[in-house]
């Protein structure tokens, strides 16, 4: 009994020490973000505004992910060393640094020396000029973008949300309703900040910062400079304009320099950030598309498989949450089947994601077919990808390949590797990666030439983060990153 009690007391003491270390880490993370515009993440999972329990959970995931113990005590030392370096605005993966330090042959050397060596190129990164942002539209994607832009503003060294364009009169009631929709979300919960209104300015005051509401049905004649907005990036999430000719109207407005469409676009670059953004020189183009949520989910995974194993042909089946485009109850709709009640039916429909992939990965042109089923969930979708391969493979090989891309390289922000045997759609709500690879669900045929992959995605939140990554790229405000 004495031995058991002693062991239990030691466990309690160790957990108390870990929680104290978590508190210390949270303090350093906050100081770096709000004082130096340096964001620390843990294998791409945000650490800003996390509580102790969340931090402990993230460290468990990190340890499972790399199959090695992850010490929060080492992370605290590394984070403190980063704080002492006086780096420029940066985004640094503390998980990767902690793992590399743990595996280093020079582990017994000074932590500060290790961090200085790893981040030695940070001070050579160029300066960043903040970019004004205008949201044209304020629907599901527009509101999530507004939330995330304001939540991640920090010192305002990157993207600054200045205005939101909506339809209809802007009176007190409209302001209150827009504020309420921003603050309260049935899927994503309460906004972790403050939202009030300024009736005289016709503005929302979000986290103490003025964001103007501007009423307009069309881009023509807009003068954003009268609101103090200059050379802005306008993000069109209205769904009203989809081609170069119509989107070009935004560029005729005063104060707009670049346009980003949150839907597949015609006659403009369709970009999946992390995959093909380098193909389009920013100074050559003024209008860009972030493609669709499904295309952003499948393209990173298809790139991994095409580069590693080769793809002969395949089929994509999207199992997608219902959207505002569908009817709540049976009614007329210009597309077949979408007129049936969304919340009580599975609805077969089309998706252009299969062909859209070829715009980012030309070698897959003509190799993929696709279709979609809308299902009665408000958010959280699944892409089932069936592929015939050029090279033989195995289940362990496929998972190892994807895990490597999720851990290092150009797609670490795009692919999250899930180890969860119990993963369901509600579990991926709020995931910032556009593709969550379900390693437990992967199927490989007995001859090793055919595979079936299950890719989850938050079709609202994950896609919005891809839009933001692309927006930062277009606006040239991407910070130094260490992943």
C-alpha cells in the first residue's frame, strides 16, 4: 500500500510540474505573439490562446505523431531561447524544433546555441508591409475569414481587415444582426473576442478595431480610399462573380490592388496554396482564385501520391456537408436533385474537383473522374479517393509516404496526419489543414496496385485557412517560417 501511494504521489507531482510548464509556455507564446509578431505552433496546431488542458492534449498528439516522447520542459527552454533572439515576424513550429533537439546528437549542448543554429536564417528575411483587406460578401466563408483575420491580427503586421461589403441598408438593426452572426456561429461556436457596433461610423468594432460595413450590390463606383483604405487585397466571397471579366470590376474601384476569389474561377489562376502558387508570378497577375474546398482537400494528397507512386487513373467521391445553395425544404432549384430538402436527404450532385486538380497538377489531366453526394450534416466533409497506381505499394508504405509529407516539406500546412481510429466528421470541425489524412482507413489491394484513401476536411474552416494562406502570399506578407 505504501509503495502504491508513493507512486501515485509521484505521478501527481509530475503532472503538476507539467501543468506549471504549460502555464510558462502559454505566457511565452503570448508574449512572442503580441510583442514580437512571432507565432509558435506545435506541428501546425496553434498554441495562441490555448489553455493548459489544450496544451497537454496537443503534446500527447505530438508524441503519438513522431512516435517519440515530446517533453514540454524542453519546449519551454526552446521557446525562451526564441524569445531572447529578437527575431523578425515569424511562424515557428515549436514541435519540430523540440523533436529535432530531442533527436540531436548535441542534445547536451546549450539550448540557446541549438535554437540560434536552427533559426540562423530568420534575420535575413525581408521586411513586411501590412496589407489592407476588404471582404466582398459576408456569408459562411466571409464570416469565418473575418473571425480568423481578426483573431490572428496580433500587431497588425500582415493582413488588416478594414471593411466588409454587404447588400442592403446599413442601419442599427442591420449592424446588430451582422455583429450577432459574426459573434455566434451554430457550427464553430462563439467568437473568442469582442464584437460591438458603431452606428455613426456604420462599423463593427471587432476586438476594439474598426471594420466598416459598406453597402453595395456591385463593385462599380466603389471608393475604398474614402475609408482610409489603400492598395487593398479584396477577397470576393459573394459567389456573384466567377470570371476574369466580372472580377476585373473590383480593380476599377479606388483603393483595390489585388482580387482573390473564394471559389473556382474562369480565365484566372486557380491556386491550391502549397501546391502550385509558385507557377504564377505575383507581379504578372492581379486576380486569383483559391479554387474549391474539395479541390484544396484532394490536391495535396494527389500530389504526394503522384510524386511517390504515380497515378494511372482514379475516381474521387466527395461526401459533402449541405450548403446554403440547397433548399431547406423541397422547392424549385436550377440544378437537379438540389431542390430536395437538404437536412433529410442524401443528394447526388456533381463536383468539378476531379478536373480542377489538373490545373494544379497537369500530369493528372484526363485521369480522374468525380462526383459528389451532399449529406445531412451542416459542416465537415469527406473525400474518398480510389486510385490505380503506376508502382506497387503496401499499406504501411502509403501511410509512411503521407506522414513524411505531413512532417516536412512544402505541404506541412496542407496535410494533417490522423492517428485516430475513431475519427468521425464532427471531430475535424475547426481543423485548419485543408486535408486530414485518415491513416486508419487507408485500403490497399492485395496486388498493391490500387488504393483507397479517406481525406476529411472542414469545408468551411480548413478552406478559409487556405484562403488566408494564399491571401498572405498574394499580399507578400508571408513571414519567415520554420516547419
